[in-house]
C-alpha cells in the first residue's frame, strides 16, 4: 500500500500502526523518524512565520478571501502514485482542505482511495485511528492501537477516581496574540486529565477572548499551548503573555501533545494530569511541559 498523508496527525497514526514504510508523501509539517526522512513532502504553507499577531493577520486575510492556506504539489503527489490519500475535514488552518485533496485525487490515474479524518473529541481521534487502519487494510492493528490508547486513558481515570481528586479550573490558550481558547478535543483532554476547561467547550471551534474575560473566570491553571508550536516556541509566546497573567502559568509542547489529533493526545492527557494533579501522578517531564509561574 502506498500512502499519502496530508496532515501530520495522519502521518502519526500511520507510524503508530507500524506502517510507516508505506508512506510515500507527507506534509511540510510532519515529524518523521530518521528512517523516513527521505519521504517527499508535498505541501507548503502560504503563511509566513512572522510572530503570533502576524500569522493571525495572514490567516484572517486568506480566509476572508476564500483562499487556501496551503499549496498541494499535485505533480509531486502524482509521481508517488498513492493508493490511499489521508486528508481531513476539521480545520482549514491546520492542513490541506478536504475538497482540495479530493479534487487532486480525482485527477490521478488510477484514482486513489481518499479517507477523511474528522475528529473533534478524544473518542473521535481513536475512531480516526481505526479509519486509517481500515484504509490501509490492517484493521487488527488499528484495534490493537486503540485498545492500548484507551487503556492509558483509563489508567488516568481510575487514579483520579480512587484519589477522589477535585477538578481543577483550567484555561488552555491555543493562541496568545490574539488570545484564542483551545477547541475541539483539547477541552476533552482537560476533562479526562481531571480538570474543567473554563473557556472552551468539547467539540467546538476555538474563539477569541480577552484578558479581562480570562480574569473573570479565575482559573487555577493557565496552560499555554499554541497550535503547532514546539515547547521552546511556546515558551517565548508565554513569556510575553505572562505580564498580563499573575497566576499559575504552564507551557506544554503543543505540537506533540495537543494540537495534532493523533495518538500523541493520549500522552497529552497524561501530561495534563501531571500538571493538574502532581500528588497523584508526579510532575511532568521538562521535555513535555514547564512552569513559568506558580
């Protein structure tokens, strides 16, 4: 099977299924092990890296114009002759649009199978893992992967229940300039980690808010997790935000733990549980999260 993954989460799922050698095309944003470093990248972002405010302005301008935020190298994709294309229909800001991927697929000969991922909750992410496994004709591997991921989530739940842990008030920042709540699966992650997301709602899109609104909710924890940012990049954003927020402030590696709807979100739940309930789970590792202020 020759697989083209047009979003990082799909690439992560394929690798977690043990089928990484089947990848023949990935995105510019995918993180690959060294053994797959030569896999061609067939997308490019139209948004230049210019700080949070600059990126937000560019995204807004392109969205208002109805323009795609990513370019898809059709010739490069065609050259790889994929049997399966994995795409998404959740966020036009995060990856190639589903309709664009399908349009390109329809022009390939023979046309590949197109599997669309659409998770908006943690359970939806697990279902997407099964969708990818079925598309690759390895359903048993999908069931095994999901069973292991559910077992890890359940371990967190059981520990919280046995300790009768109180729910902590949390706000996760998906963007810092302007401020955006975390949407879709992230509030679900917070809930499963023993917290209550005070600004975002499970399954809903993220939205802008103000520092005044944040102060009005009075969260016990603010967690900075800018979409697609590594830990070091997120720390820089958080330091600028810290002047406006005097309370407990954490930063996580959003790129690995929260912004990509793949298997990494389960580790993200475990990290959030360590932040919110260190007496039960112990503190998080510094490669996953750091605290800027207590």
